[in-house]
């Protein structure tokens, strides 16, 4: 990696195409080597896989980040909840994805969580790219 001015790597990252590594790099590379390995692997490119990779609570909830100790829930079932700083409280909800970051809160159903791409496109069209 070369040394660059502060923030330059982020600028370069944002210019990169949003495509999978197998299409963007692997199909074009001529010097690929493959070795056998005895390990598990999961494509973390979708929300449902997180329920296979991370342990769920007795109510089927998956907590990511520091939220596990900062979540208070009543009748909360089968939700994916991520957050680090704030307390997240839920009452009588199920099958939701709740993502709390520094400047954005995303709440959607698990069934339609993949549509977050549509929100990204909407943010771009409304010139709110600082939230992406």
C-alpha cells in the first residue's frame, strides 16, 4: 500500500464499483492459485446468513456490536439488532432488522432487508451521500 494524503483512501474507495470480488477481480486475474482448505465459509453478502454465523438468543434475536448489553426488549422475537452507543428498546416486535450507527438508523423487516440497496440509491439521487 502506498502512502497517501489523509482521506485519499476513502475517496478512492468511494470511486470503486460496487460489485462482488469474484466478478470484479477474480474473473479478470490471470495469476490465481487455489489451495484446499478444511474450514467453514459463509458469504456474508446477505442478512439471513447472519443468523447462521452469530448465535441467537432464546427468542431468536441476534445482537451485534455492543448492543447486547444495551438492549431492553419486551416480546421481541427473531430480530437482528446492531448498535454500539445508544440503548435500543423494543416492544412487541418480530422479524425486524434494526441497525443503529453514528448518523443513521435503519429499521426494516427481515423479509425486505435486502432492499437497503434501494435506500442507498435514493440517498444518491437526493444527494445525501454522506450517509452512505
